[in-house]
């Protein structure tokens, strides 16, 4: 599978997509207009190794809900990501069996090399 989960309204996601110059066989899914399904999230978890790896602790809601002071389980991370798109660390780029999560320079460069 070749897919990118991103937010069309996120300038960082848009910049990264431009930098990557993805081949036309990649599917782009704006997670705000087309929410992530349980099946999609479970597939991402299999590639990443955990729901926590997919979870954004930089999300505004994370701070507002004071989640850092709670003992979150994998089930909690999964549920929060499914409940609100902001909890997914973006973008998530899947190229076959490789997954690249987030917007750090290192992750973006690794994703570029995999294309």
C-alpha cells in the first residue's frame, strides 16, 4: 500500500507533501474530511508497533484534556485517535511495509529515501 494520512489544512503537512513530490500511485487521505477507520488504524499499528507511536502528544487537545497526567494504555491511545483526528501524529506515510510517522526532518528524509 502507498498512502499518506494528512491534514489538508495543516501547512506543515502540505509543505512535506510538496517536498516529497510523491509518485501518482500514492493515495492521499485528508483525515479531517475522511476519518480514519478502525481497520486503517489497526494496519498502521501493525507497521508502527504501537498506537502510542501514532499518537501526537503535541496536540492541543492533549494539553487541554490533561492527558499527560493520566496513565494511558494502548487501548486509550487507539480510542483517542479514532475519536479525534488531531491525536494522530501527522503526516503518516505508508510505502509498502515501511511507515513514517510525524513531521521531523529525520522522518521526512527517511520517507524521501524510501520513494
